[in-house]
């Protein structure tokens, strides 16, 4: 069932321009340091850089050797050194060490630091402190948007999530606003804007300010993209925390897709080498299965294999001329497809192996129970067992967070015991992890003032331990204290199941979670787009604690063509998951929209948890 | 001229700026008979003689005056100090031309203009030259010595070739060219013999041509490179001329030099005859791009070569197309049929386009509005008979002329010609208007020419505002309000620039008021910091939501305040505090202090956890000492596991008790560890030690994971009934699993077993289940 867009689906804008722009700017910056030079690149920037300008382009502009910015010092003999880094203090120290070592050795070289996407005062300050401010020249490479796919733009800023949602550091908001500004200058103004969340609102306002400052440029242009929707990640943690079961999401969860490509290890390639594979719409096989529920993928792949075989077989009955045609035209495509097919089959096998080992079914069942809010006690003990058995620190955290959010915080007793267990399993430094999670609102304790809890504790004093557990169960199923539960009801996130949910022919967006749950973020977007405003969603907005933070901005001019009005740019601040992307792609197919995704980084549950974890230094 | 001069011009030091610029006069300079009581007066007039400034000269003796390209007055003093004044007599700055100049005094000085700006060249008392090519970016260059130079050169000038300034000087019959490396002797080609001294030399406005006046009354004209001679002329006047300047038009083939004596003005060129004028008054010549301005006490005139277009049209009995067109138009106004005849004549020659162009061009060179009008009318008349004549040249000329007429006005006094205006560009002209504080006119011009706001109106408004803040007699409130009223939200106006200017004038309060209007925090904050309003800066930075800006302020504050004040400031700004904590101080985590802190914060859970960790660490240290191996930094769970793996069961149990490890965890832990050791005997013993809190299915699972079916089977019998089927399936006993499932009459279990039935081997079992199912349904 491939990727059948409705025939009237609008064309996507061409985002390759962003790549060209970034490349030209980088080349310009490199040319500012004429002559041969060595380039030091920050590890995080390597993959994105590779997508923009490969080694041969760099060589053309007289880059001699490439080094990675890492802890150990590099030995470079070039007279000119160029650093391409994120604006981080750590990098500044690295550069300072290098320059100061040169100074001690009495060597003078030219140094140039290129900050991407922008330079921060704190960095310059460090350079000044280290006494090398005058020795280096600083530049900015305003590369903030990397088109990972035809409909997916990533800012490649995974630290955004931690910096903003945990540390409350707002420095990236400016970067986001700049990126939006760039998009609106290139692809016309956005006539309809919606958004929810504090960060969304701030970014939006900053962006508007930027537009106002140099207005006149976009005025009078026809908008190419009709809607823009900004969404904070903290509006919907639940979706991001669920195990992904759509193929692309599953590949991300299992192998980690990095900057649009994945390293398939020997167990997938069935050779002794790892292989780096680019996963995007150009991979024909992948494009057809990326949005499928995993249970369909195998069937699909084997069907595909049969088709391929049939096509190969056609050549039996051919005469010379046809054969010539076949070899010159089709064979290459078939071979390519063959290669990809075997790769994805390998990946599937590997996923299957891993998932069955860890009782994946049980896990999914627990997750669904949490989402629907029944058998809380059972789920809690499942999580406890999970921790006790040291299955995986990240997974355990994820389940606890899921429990906390769906239940609007853990009962103090559970909170304490789970925390103790966790610390015993993984060490006390995770006290900080828990504190982080609490600050981010991912894992919280129910306030003891909560009336129901109070009643509960009184009752439990009167009866025996065993009975107390049952009473707690009874109370929590009765209680309506969870906002998630209320939102879920309001927005109908848990579809009523009558009979088996047919994952082959999905009915709604819930298919990305095996029909158990419609992603909240996607549902909000769907609802708002349907109404063209937040009207009628007041209750939901209130439950999301965002009464002040949901906004709509529509321009009255109806210059936008009907085509562009069906193009929607969704901006995820803090990252989005492949499941959400798949769900919205599905929604687009159903309604004749096309979604374009702009995210600070593609994320998944493991990345969110890692961002919150305090690891040993 | 509007001025009312008491002295003769010759009694004053005079400097007039090109491009219709202002005139500076220094009256009563130091004459030999020093009248000590009379101080000299420096006066500045517009080109029309309107007084702009007048001030009493209080510094040392001035040798030379000159205007820079930015219309700043440079006054070169005898001691080599150059004082710079603005157009309105406001002192800007001063700089010195170096020690050598100071010692030897200044003999003579010239201000000259190059493409870099304005330069100063100085001849010292030691007959050495020092020059600076750009006074804005002062770099002094001392020129090499001229060999055998004992007395001051008879005349000298600066040349500018290939972007380098040279000095050409004449000593007796010899000419020397100085560049910054060497001194070379040069001879102009084709110079008439018998020259014993050069009295005067002149370089053209563009530095392309050079004229030399010798003591024989002979004038040599050639290129400035001294490679080519253009023409020569003998005027037979041996008296040294007062001034000699070039008078030619760019791109014109005619070249002429104007030579002035006390009462005589002579124009000589490539012709046997010269043109002579009589000067009624003492006059002064100002070389311009396309001619010479001549002013005296009562008049101000412009002498230039008649442009080709004007000549063609106004030549007597001219039959040029432009002349005919003008005639035709005149006849047309008289309603005479001759108009048609003239027009026809032009059209027959096919020269109508040319005629229109000629009229437009000639109009540009006219100074009198009525002539401009009649020429333009003629052009417009001719245009009607042309199909596709692009209108923009006509329209632009009309606009330009209106602008020119406006600035040439007596009150404004910038007598620009059309060619000068084009060379100067409208931007520079606007700048000059702003410099003269003629803001309304500048704005009107911008609006009239529809210049983009950022370049035009708002730039001028910003200048106006900067001027406004300098008016010290108006209160801060009023100034701020007046500025905001006029500027509003005009795009391109930077309030912070204006505020910076206000601060520069010492009006801090006004600057803060103005900054309130600045919409960009990034612009507000640095200035606030500069004004030492750090707290205001901090709150502004926080309001902006730009972390980077907050850091800027924080680091600034940290240097400025003492520690206590710094933290007090931070306490009122929680966001700044959190930022500070996170980035600057770094995290210091000593466990004990952490625990104390946790207690203080009443976070007993964390305090307890920290204490436990301290206990664990001590214990781990002891274990490492006693047992060897690595224990430090392991979690509690891992510590116990390591102990079991090392065979220290007793200690493991002790530890579990000490730290109150729950039973469930202990069982899981032990189970996994023993299975890893493959110590099946111990495992069995352990399983029987008491009733398992986690059931027995995990035992089966873990044995199977180690592929030990034999051991696994031992535990299947002990698995509780609800998990029995699963356990049996795990060890691969499908038949028994089926039996149990049937016994339980559990549909889910039945199908689970059925799904495990594979191929022929389990055929019988599958049948059995199907039968059982059918039976169950019957019931």
C-alpha cells in the first residue's frame, strides 16, 4: 500500500535550496581564509556537514586535513586552522588549549572559529579569558535547517530539549526564530499561524519581531505554505515516551537513525562489515514501508521479493533485443532494489530477534494499560520488576515517566519505593536524574494535599496491607485527577475497540501505536486545523495548562491558493518522533493535506530520557 | 555676496571647499607688524556669503587653511598641529604632524583630496616634506630629502597617481618628483628653453593635467605624469601670478588654465589667443570639477567651458537639431506655422531624438530657471513627435533641476553645477544638507525623490535627533517627547544610536528615556551597561528572553559589583540566578555537604539516599581491601551481584540486610547471578530455602536462557497454576501444556498452545485441543 497520496495532494516546496544556501555560505566563510588550511569539526556537526558539503567540496576550497574536535589534542602542521563548532564552552577551551600551546612553542598561525548556527557572547568571553580573543577570528555559519527528507527539516539541535525544558535556557529560541524567518523569506509568508506552549509563543513573537524589523521583503508574495503550527514538546510527552511500532520509528529505537542515516551492523548486512544507509524517500523500498505498522512489514517485504523475482524471471522469455533493453534499463534499478530489500529484511530480522528477547509483548501490553488507565497496580509492579531485574536503566525510567504522566504524578508511596529501587539498581547519581525529571514535569509525586490521597491513606490505616492495595486500586480507577486522562477522554485518544483493529488498513492515527492510542500532539494539530482556530478547544487548552499560551494568527488576505492552504508546516520545539511523523503523514493522506515537519531534532523515548539522565562524569 | 567684509580678501587666509562648499576666512592673520592686542578671527561663510560661524582664534599662528572631503575645516598651525573644526565652528579634534615638523616649524602646507579622503602635505623649515594621505586615518609619511635643496622651492604641489600621493617641486630650473621612496629629477617634454625658474604650478581637479608657469611668462601644459605635452602659451607677463588653476570639463577635449594676477584674469588654452578679463576687485579662485569659481567681496561667479549641448543650441545661427527644436517650440507658442517647418526639417534629417536629448542636456547646464524651463519645454514638445522615447531621462532631469535649484537658493548657498551634482551623488548632497542642519529641506528632497526610507527620511531624522539631544537648554522630558513624536516607529531609525549620542553629551537620563523607545533589547543592553545602569540592563535582558544577552550583563555585573551585591541582585532575578548557577560556578558535589543541604531543604528522601551512598562507599572500600577486585562506584545491586559472583554469599546476604534490599529484588538478583555462574546446585538449594516471592516461572525462564532444559524441568512442577502453561511451553513440552490448558478450560491458553503446535510432531496434540474446544462450545 505504498504511499498513495490523494491525486489532489499539493506539491512540496523544494527544500534543497536550504542546502545550497548553507553550502554557499560555508564556502564563502572558508574562502575568507585563503590558502591551505586544516579544518577541525565538532563531532555533532560531522553528519550534518556531510549532508551539506562532502569532503571533495571541502578539498576544492583548500581544506587540507580534517580533524575531529575531541578531548585529545590534534597534531596539525598546517599554518591555518579553521574550527567549525557549536557555540559551547567546552569547545572554546579546546581551541584555547591549542592556541596557547602554539604560543608557548613560539608558533604563529592563523585561527578562525566558525560558530554554527550562531555565536554566543559567553563563548567570546571564554576566548577572552583564555587570552586568545585577539588571535582568532570569529564567524557565524547560520546553518540551522537541514532538509533530512522531502518533508522533514531538522535543526539538528538535540540539546534544545534539555537546555530549554530542563534548564530553562532560552538561548536557542533566537535560533528558532531565525530559522522561521529564513523559511518565510524563502517560501513566502505564512498566512495562518497556530501554536501552543510557552516556547512556541516566545519563538513566534521573536520571529514576528524579526519580520517586522525588515518588513517589505515578504510582503506581496504569494504564500507557498498555508499554515504553520508550533508545538512545544512538553505539551505531549506521552507520545514521545511510547515504544514505537511503525517501521521507521522502530528502526530509530533499535539502531538509532542519526541525521537521516543509520549504521546497519554486521547482523543486518549479513557480512562482516557495517553499512551506512541513507533513509529517505529516495530509498524506494524504505519509502513504501516506513509508515507501516511493523506487523505488516514482513509480509510486504516478502511480497516485494516475489515481485522482484518475477521481474528477474521475465528475462527468460526475451529475445536479444528485449534482453538488451532489460540489461541497459531495468537491471540496474532491479539490482538496487534487490540490495535495499535484502538490507531491510535483515533489519527486520534483527529487530524481531531483539524485541522477542525482551518480552516486547509484555512491555507493549503494560504501556497500553498505562495509556488506558487500568490495572495501575499491576503495571507498577511490572515496572518494579523491570527495575529489579536491571533490564535497562533508560527503559525503566521511561516506564516510570509514562506512569507518572498518565496518572498525573505517582502516589508518594510508589514514588519513594520506585526511586529507592532505581537508585539501588543504578547508583545514587540518579538522584539528580530524578530531580531533573521532576523539574521537567516528567516524573512527579502527587501532592500529599490531594484529598483523595488523604482519604486513601486514612482508609489504608484502618485495614490490612493487602486490602489497602485493593482500595488504592479502586481509588485510582475512580479518581479523575489525571489531566492526561481527562484530555484523553476529551479528545478521544483511546479509540473504542470493537473487534480486531485492522493494522493493514488503518482507520485513524492510532495505528502508529497498534490502534491503542492516537498521538496527542497529532490530535491537537488535527483538531485545530479542522476548526482553523482554538475555538471549542478551551477545555483541552486549560487541561494542558496553556490557557495563555495557545495562539492563532490569521491574515485576512486570501492570496493563498487552495493548494498552498493544504500545505502545513508543523514545528516541533524539543523534537518529534517518527511515529508522530507517520501519524501526520497518514492524516495528510486521509484529508488531502501535506505536512512538512520542522523539528529541533528527531527524537525518541530513549533520547529524551538520556537528555534527562545524569551520567557519571 | 551676502557677507559684509571689512578687509580685503588679500588680507585674509582664505579656503573654499569644492562642490560649492563653504568659505573660511581667517582675518588678521599674523602680519609682520604684530598687533598683539588684535586676535585673529576665524569666520565661516556659506558659498553665498551667509555667515555660518565666527570665532576668535585663540591657538597658535596658522599657516594654512583647507577643507576636507567631509567639509571639516583643517587649520595647519606653525607648530605642525592640525586643528579640525566643523562647519559651524565647533571644535572636533586635533592631531599633530610629528616631531620633526614641530621642531622645524611649518613653512607651507597644502590640503589635497584623494580617493581615500583628504590629505595634508607640509613643507617644513628644514625643506623637508611630510604628508598624510588621509586625515581620518592618520599615517604620517616623511618624504625623502631633495639633494642640494638649500632654500624653499619656488613652487610645489601634490600629485596623486596610482593611488599614491607624490610631491612635485620646482627649484630654480629643475623639477623634482618625490615619492615615499625616492627623489627623482624630471623634465617636462617640449619645454621651451631659457627657463630659469618656475613661478607657479597647477594640477587639474582630477590630477590628470599639470600646468607650469615660468619666469619668462611662458605656460606649459601637459599630463601630470610629465610624459606628454599638450600645448604651450606665452603670455609675456613676467609677474608671478597670484593663482593659477585648471578650468576644464571632464571628458572634454578642450583644456584651459585660468591665471589670475591682482587685477587681471587670463584664460589660456590650446589656441594662439587668450581670453582676458579685468578683475574689479580682489578675487579668489576655487577649482571645481568642471570649471572655476571666482569670488570676491561682492560677487561670486562661475567660469566654465560652455558644454557642447549648450553651445550647439545657442551658437549664433546654429542649425543643430537642438537649436531648431527650441526655435520650433518658440514658434509654436506664437502659434506660427513656422513651428511645423522647423519640426519637419529636424524630422527629415531624422535627428529628433538627438534634438530632444540635446535640449534636456542643455537644460541641465543652465542655471536660470526660465532658461531651464524653455529648454525643457522644447524637449517635451519634441518628445510628442517621437514614438518610443524613454521618458526617464527627461523626468530625471526635471527632478534633478528642482533639487539643484533648491540647493542653489541664496539661503542654502550650495552652488552646484549639474556635473558636480552627478559626481557628488544625492546621498552626499543630503549628508551635506544635514551637516548644515537643513533638515526640512533634506527631508523634502527625500520625499520628492521618493528615496527609500532607510536611506532617506529616517536617516535624516536620526541625524536631526542626534542634533536635538545636544541642545542643552531643553529639558530631558521635552527632548525625548519631541524626538519620539517626530520619529515614531519610522523604520531604520535606531534609538540606541541617538541615546548613545545623548550619553556622549553627558545626558544619561535622556539617554535612558530614549532607550525606552528602542524595540531591540540587543541594542538597549550594551548602552545601558556603558552607562553603568547594570540593574536596568539586567531586567531588560531578561525581558528580552535572550540568554546570551543575560550572560553579557551577568559577566559584566560580576566584574563590577562585589560578591554580596552581585548575589543580592541575582536573588531578585530568579532566571538569571538559575543561569548563573548552571553555567558559571559549575557543580560542586561533595556528598556530605549535599546531605546537609538536603536536610536543610527538608528533602529527607534524598538526604537518606546520600547517606546510604556514603555508607556504601565506605563498605565498598573495605570490600576492596579485604577481597580485592573492584567495588567502588558500583550501585548497590551491582555490589551484591559481584559478591555472589565471587562466591561470597554470606557477605552478600549481610549487605542485603544492612541496606534493606527487598526480597523480590534479592531473589531476582541471586537467580540471575547463580544462573550466570551456572551453579545449578546452589540455585536449587536457594529455590528451596523458602517460598519464592517472584514465583517459579523466572527460574524456568532463566534456565532456558542458559539452555539448560534439564534444570528448567525441575522447576516447572512448582510454577503456579496460572503460569504453568507458559512454563511448560518454555521447556517445549507441548503435549503436557495442552493437557493443563484443557484442564483449565482457558480459551486464551488453548490458543497459545495451539500456536506452538508445529507440523507433524504435534499433530495429535492439535487435534486434542480442537476437540476440547468443540466440547467446550457445546456446553
